[in-house]
C-alpha cells in the first residue's frame, strides 16, 4: 500500500459532455479512464472542484451525499446519472481540524451533493463508486494566496494513501470555448500553457519562486484571456500547496479545441 498521497490537477471538461462521448473530450476521457492504473488505489478521495465557492470553506460531511446536477440545457439522461460513492464524515472532520490549525475557518456541510466537477470525472476514473469521497469548496475570495494556504494546511495528508483532485481547467474562457470553430491552436492559450508548465515543473525553481508565480498568476502571458474568472485555475493552487515541490505534467492535449494540461504531485 502506498504511504504517499497522489495530488492531481486536471481538466474536467464541459458539463456532462465527457459522459456523452463528445468528440472534443475524447483525449481527456482516455486520460481519465487510464489514470487509475498508474497509481495505487486510494483509500479515499478529496476533491476541490471549480464549481463550489463559499465565503467560509465548506466540506461535504454526509455519509451518502447526493449528486448536484449543476448544469443546464443537456439531454434528460444527464440528470439521471448515479454515482453512489460513500461520503467520509470522519475524513471531513479531519480536514476541518487541519484547516483550523492552519488558521482557516471552515464548516461541515451535511446537505450539499457532489457537483459535476466531481462526479463526471470520477464516473470515468472509478466507475465502481466504491471509494469514499469528500468534496471541499473553494474560497469565494478567489484569492490565489488563500488557496495556496488552504493546500498547505492539508499538507499532512501527503503521507496517507489518498487521492487529492483539483478539478478545474487550465484554460477556461467560456466565450472562446463556445465560439471555437477549427482545430487551430490559439497562440495565447499556448503561451499560458508554456508558462504553467515552467511554473509547475521547472526543476530549477525554488519552492518560494514557484509559489510566488502561482500567487501572481495574473502576470502570466494572456492570463486574463485564458481565465477571465479564475475559479477553474484555483484548484491548481490548492494542489501546489499540498504537494509543494515540482509537479510532473501528465497530460497536455486539446479539450474542446483548447490545450489543457494536468499536473501530478506525489
């Protein structure tokens, strides 16, 4: 059994489209379906999804959370998915305790279900739904430094057989995504991805330099074009806070016409 957590930031695609086998998500689907074979099966999964923001960090604490179908205008079957993974109230309490020790307020949420940033990728990764799961919200401040601190507060988990998922998208300009009509690579997208790869993976960066770049992400090339709103990037800052050192890029392919990447800390 592994005594190290695996920390993964990855793209979760557009709504339920990955589960509808939409062609623009084919590469991403293949990555997510193949990924579990590359790691030890975790004892539990903690997910930071781009689709949950709270003023006070919230943590799912129900023993059997429902699903939250937080998307609109898709076929009826996409509102009937089931992912009956158990919750993990004890782990939720441990997360709250670590956050408290890190000076971060949080609350246990016994009502909210798992949103599509969680259940869509997990239906591809672990379709058996037999691993206990806890979802943790982002901070409504959308402050990058705060999300690094959240990750650092949870760094003690690095020595446990857990999978921590930062479920977001390294490119998330919805206007551009909705209007893409060809396979040409957007150079602004590529420049930001190059910056992200250097920031997350360059071996010559110190931990402090890496952290400063992620905190100051808006100074990256075309940062606000790639992320007009940063909620899909912030799970990355949380992942870095937990894993800290250099990450390994484990995926870089077009998703819905734009390059997206995944980074792993272990």
